[in-house]
C-alpha cells in the first residue's frame, strides 16, 4: 500500500484528494498546517507527497526544499492557485517532480499519480540487473545511486528517471514532447516547461560546466541527446 502525505489547507480539496487517493489503494495522511506538514514530511518515509504552495506557518516551497535536503527520491507533486509559468518553474526548481495549478480535474491528478507510480516501478524493473554508464556518469538502478567521476550525486526521483532515460539510449535525440510523454506520461505540450526545468536541474548536478553541457546537449529545433562517448 502506497503511503501518501497531503499537505493542503483547503479542506474541501483535501477531502476530495483523500477520497480518490484512498480509492486507488493508498494510505492517506492529511495535515493543513505547514509546520506540522514539514515535521511529518521529514519524519517519515512517504511514497508521495502532495503539497500546496501556500500554507500557514511554513510555505510549500520551504517544505519542498527541506524534504529534498533529506530525501532526493521522495516524489513531490505541488499544488497551487498560481498559474504563471514563472511560479511553476520556481516550484520545479525547489525540487518538485510535478506541478498542478488549481483549479484542476481530480481525474487528471489521479492519472498523474498513477503514471508516476507506474514509471518508478517500470524503470526499477527494466534495469534491475545492471549498471548504466556513459563517460564519467555511472548509475546503479538497484541502489538508486548515481556517481560522476566517482563522486555521489543526489537526484530527485524524476531527475533519476530522466537521467536513466538518456543513459539507456545514448546518441539518440529525444524531442521534448517525447520526454514529456515517456518520463512523465503527459501529452499536453503546455507542460514542456517541466522538461526544461528538469533538464536544467539535472545539468547543474552532473555537468562539469552546466553552461557548456557535455552530457546532455541541446539539439536546436529538435530536443536533447546524450553522446555515447561523452
């Protein structure tokens, strides 16, 4: 049973999420206060945290950042009434794996949750027997670890999935829409900023010089690729 923490101060939204996430077989815990939510988020292991951006006593961004300091792999979906792209990028750069603007359809959110869980399990199953290596980057899917030049690198769950996707197909050029569909499970081009933000975050962690990327290069007008001999 998946353990999901909801940190949301709007009771109607929290009740709706709790009902539908319980229906898919999850064990759901809800808190409305940001400070209490932070204590639960960092004090226990969760399969998913659904986090509102605007909360009393402690903001969702602060919670997200502190969770990321302790756990790179815990998936985080951020909810907010703010729909500007700049706000989405701030949330993603804080470490969120996904971002949904209010108002949202409950079916869309549940579909994203299910897609996230399926992809985590699929990536783990697909690579359970072997390490992946390109250049100085080495990934061990079994232990969920990544090293660059022998030094450990801490990645979020979605950053790990994205890097694994590139490592499994070096030299292949991926369109942003293709990455969005295969790594996130979305087909709506309005979420392409999600890909861009994660690429930038991933480069900052694995590239010797993120401004001149060696591992994840941009193919202008097409997408991204990872050279086999980076």
